[in-house]
């Protein structure tokens, strides 16, 4: 299982917990409670996703973390070999979003269509910055970036793969000079 395009990263194994192979994992989600009945995860081991059954899990919502035990990892020494491994789940486990909410992977390739400028170019990357996400798209063979702010997003047309924006005057021109 190495095709990561069908999976999303749920979190990372941070440290061991106890001596029986349990882990503390950081969860990269706004809704950790959604995963409190998780029975299966994929760990990235040597750049390959490997399936593991979750035999025990306890989610701490406020800390966005979980204590979990994976079948086949039964002691602290073995568990230490998996520290810093990333946890993945199939994309099918993500809830569908509506309106202006989106997953970063979901909008890759969507066409940016601005209210003033019209069709600009396809989204190539979404950068997850702590301040706020930043969207990158190609326009006239240049990379253009804009903050992913709710006021700049008019709507997301998932059916036609169009990301409608209302970008500030002059923003795109800055990248063309």
C-alpha cells in the first residue's frame, strides 16, 4: 500500500506510553473525537503504508492526541522503532465538506476563477501555514499565491472543479512584474 494519493495523514506517533507497546499520537484534525472508535490505521514505514489493527484507543480531544495500541507491537522496545511514523487513513473516511470548507488535497487541480479577472489557472499546491493556509496556482507561466481567507473565497464548485475567488486588486499583478 504505497499509493498515498488514496490516503490522508491523520497524525504522527510521537512517543511510547508504558511498556506494552502503546503510543501517544498527535492527531492533525479539528475533530479528534471522530476517531475514538478507530479500528485500523496505516503507518508509513520505509516510505510504504502498512496496515495495522488498532486494539485500543483513547482520544484526548483538547490535546488533539490519542493513546493507542497497534496489534503486533507488544513492547516498548519494538514500539520505539515506529516513533515519528505518520498515521494514514483512506480518503473514504473523511466526512464530506460543503460550502466554502475544503480539504487541501481536494482542491488540487481546481481552476481558480476570479470575480474580476475571470479564469486564472489551476491550483497546484495548498500550503498549510500556522497563520492561515496559502493557495498557489499557475497564471501566465508564473506561480501566484493568495491567503486562503474566507473573504477571498466566493464559492467552491466541486462538480465542475472551480474555485471561485474575489482577490484583492493588484494581487495577481505583483507576480507578473
